[in-house]
């Protein structure tokens, strides 16, 4: 079993925030927060795997009451440097099981985080946990990438996803188990020779959109919307990611 605490340790938490750049860029965060605030519909929101508060802090600034669930103590500590427990309460625990309360109108998982759960059973349990948190009619929003297995050359099990000065991202894929390992290689681009690079690895279980929809149905959800991104663009066969909005069916 993978120890997620070791993956999301103090070093990962320290390097996670990139203010104004990457996933912290305003053109990324702005639409994300805008959509989530609208879907919260004046109610309370719970973020599964809240991390360092990348989304929760600006979402709370719009007036949404946000609570979080987070497994990594290091990530929570980083969040606490920016927001106290009164502003954004956080329950430390596994997003497939931890209990942050009831009656939320919105639960959400962003930036592929559901893939950190490495079995189908755990991912189904995450949907069921979201259902427990939500009031009838509440929404569960998931941002997730679409597996790009067409990029695999015959006989190869890996792809180079990013090749930038000082950083290389290589994904290796086990198509039988639906497991992907991201290898993050960081190095000094101005130095050649024997100086060691820093290598970090993170495992993921990828999920096809149709499989995600079935998990949702097992937990009592129905698909309400699916977009290619937070700008609500059309999801097509060529989309590399999606934002899926599920509504909890009211048993009444």
C-alpha cells in the first residue's frame, strides 16, 4: 500500500505553491472559483483533498463557507500559514472515509486528485463519502484528465509529458491495472556531468469518463454536466481533461 504521507511530505508541500504561475495562475484559478461558487448555490462546500488551499482560499473569499478534508499533515500545515481553522476548518483524514459533516450543497475534487486513490473500490468509496456529505440535490464536482493511451507507441509503456529547462515529466503506464506513475525529474539545466537530479514519483489510478459515471450511479448521483474545462467548453473525443458535475438524486 502506498504511503501518501511520504509522497505529500514537507518537501512536496513547500514546493507545491507557485503563486501566479501554473495551476496558481489567475487564468486557471479564476474560472475554477467562479464555477464552484455558482454551483455551491449559496450553501456550504467541502473540498476533498484540500491541499494547501489553492482553490479553497479564493473560493472562501467569494463568501462560500468552505470546509476541507486532507490526508497530508504537511499540506495542512502549509494551508494554516495562509488561513486559520476558523476561516477554513480541515478534517485530517482519507477523502474516501473522513467525515466533515452533513448538509453541504457542494463537494468537489480538483486537479485529478481522485486518481490518488489507487483502487476502484477506494474511488467508489470516495463517491459514497461525497454522497454522505451532501444534502439531497447537492452536487459533486470532479476535475480529471482523460487517459491519453493513444500517445503510447507500440511496445512502449511511457510518455514524456513535459520537457522544460530543469524539469522533465515522464509517465509510465500499466494498462492492465489502470495505474500510472508520474516521474518528476528536476535538475540544473545549466550543469552537465554527474551532478544528481532530484526525482519524485507519484502513483495514480486513471479513470475513464464512462467508468466515473458508473461510480457516480452506484453512489446515487446522476451526471448533470460535463465540460472540457472550467470555461465550460464542449467535451469532445479529443478533450484531454474534463470537469464533471454530478447531482445527488433526491430519494423523495
